[in-house]
C-alpha cells in the first residue's frame, strides 16, 4: 500500500497545499487544495473519499473533483464522513447555490456523488486495506483515520484535533503502527488560539502524545505556514525522543 501526501499545510502560500492524502490510487483522505496537482485520469480513479471534518481546507477539493470527473466514472464518488460533516456538505457546499447538488445529478444512470455516514469506530475494507475512523477533538465534529495495509502495517492520521485521550486508547491497540501523522498547527506563542480553535501547539502536543505507547515514525502536519519553521523547532525541543519531522507535500510512504 502506498500513501502519497498531496497536501499537508495548515494554509496556502509558499507553494503549500492543504490536507489531502492519496492511498494507492483509489482512496483519498480529505480533499484540500492538494488534489489540484492530480491529472484528470488520477482524479477519475478515486472511488472513496474519507473526510475528517467539514472545514474548507479539508473539503474544498470535493467540489472540483466531482465536477472534473463527472461523466468519466461509471460508479458514484463515495464520500465517507460523520453524519454532521455530511449534513454540513449538503447544507453549505452541495446546496445548489455554492455548488450544484451532485448527489442528485446522474452520470451513466448513477448518482455522481454518494454520501455514506461513517461514525467513530466504523471500519471500511477494500482490497485488503482497512480504514477505521478514530476519535478527534475539534471545533466541529471531526475524526482521524487509522489505515491498515495488506501487509499488516498501519498508519494513523489524527486530522485536525486538540488533545484527545480517546484517540490514544484506539491507537495503542494497533499491533504494527509504522507511521503517525499528527497535527501541530500553531507555535507556542499562539497557545491560546490553538486552544480556541481546537488545535495542538508544541506544548500541548507533548502532553497529548505522552499517552502513545509505540514509537512509530512521526510526521507533523497542518503547520500554519507563517510560523511553520518556528513551530517545528518547538516540536523538536518538546518531544526529542520521537525524532519528529515535518510532513512534506509530495512525500510517499509504502507499507
Ligand atoms: N477563535 C478564533 N480566532 C481566530 N482564528 C480562528 C479562531 N478559530 C479558528 N480560527 C482560524 O480559522 C482557521 C480555520 O481552519 P483551521 O482549523 O485550520 O485553523 C483555524 C484558525 O487559523
């Protein structure tokens, strides 16, 4: 199984793209601006999108993906998310005003877009891969994801989240955790903003991650671009034993 980072920035600017991860060529986790680098054929191969939450930096690409592949696909593009996330997408994006309601527009006799409710703990399986929604704590209902490869190795993406003890209960049950992608949006000087917007900063990351039992490769994601370098320096100082590295757009991992 291959994981390709299409976008992992906490914003735009300096060439960064917002969150989107491609698993093999058919599963997408979040649909931020990172999807803009894919060609039409690659976009048309995506069958399932697992959305962490409804914030624009994680879902804006959905609107453009479905418009670009409309007519190219024989099956609906299936979007898996919490009921509250799907309700937000229905009400505020695919509402016939901001964007057409592609769940009603048919292509080759099928709905173009299908929404599938996916609660914390739900498991989706396809071609030996397994995707499980994990708890997260954000300003709006949110999840993270555990993805298991056919090899038995796993990666975890926390999504946007503040400290979340329930996540670690689930993560600590994973037998072979190869990679943890955890957010740290803000630097320590923005700790108040991190708290208000339900993100981590290096100090709260250190407290939160103390509950992690395993020692996977660790990548930091969703760094706000204006303070990315400072935030990474603070992360390295806060959790040196984890040897954290910043996640990079374009990075590829195999499991
Ligand atoms: N209470 C707040 N005050 C100022 N900015 C906020 C607040 N809540 C959210 N934000 C910003 O809005 C952004 C929405 O996307 P993010 O959650 O990535 O990061 C968030 C912050 O950068």
